[in-house]
């Protein structure tokens, strides 16, 4: 009887200690739906990681200064279901990304669509971000 109680308490403790790792942010916590942005630049890196993939794009601002933008994408599994593969993001390829700016003012965005120079256009957003516009569908 004591052993069963000890095992139950141990399992409960392990479960409660793991709960914070399942926390996830919402779109509205980090990004501003009122600040849409279109970024045109060169892909420098792709991180195919959970819970969100990230692409990094060098974009020239109006003064000619190059800024490296971090663009949040959906989870790798969601991107795969949309027809994207990690190999679709070779370093050096030109892309146009539409999305929403981060609230904190950093060069970070939640990507909605990515368009490649060859015309391929994919929905890039996470499931909790605003729906793509009609032109992106």
C-alpha cells in the first residue's frame, strides 16, 4: 500500500514538473495584426524546429542598410503538410515574405506567406495566426 502511494506521488510530481514545458505563446502575445509587413530579401538560414520553424532573411532598408529578419513559421509537421520541405529553403534564394511585425520592435515577424522567385507561394503561418488574405490563398 505504501509503495503504491509513493509511486502515485512520484508520478504526480513528475507530471506537474513537466507542465511548464508545454506552455505556448499566442500570436497576439508577440505579434501585431495591425502591423502587416512585406519583406523582400535573401534567405540566410532555416531552422526546422518545434514548436515553430524560423527563416532568416537579409532585407535592405530604404537607406541600404542590411537587416537580418527572423520570421516565425508554422511547426515542421504543418509545413510538411503544406508541401514544404527543409530543402525548399536553400541559403541564398530570394524570397518575399508577408506577415506581421513583432510588438517589441525587433526585426522579427510572424510569416504568413512565402513566395519564391520561381513563383511558388506557400502559407507559412502558424495555426493560431490570422488567416492568409485572399490573394495569398
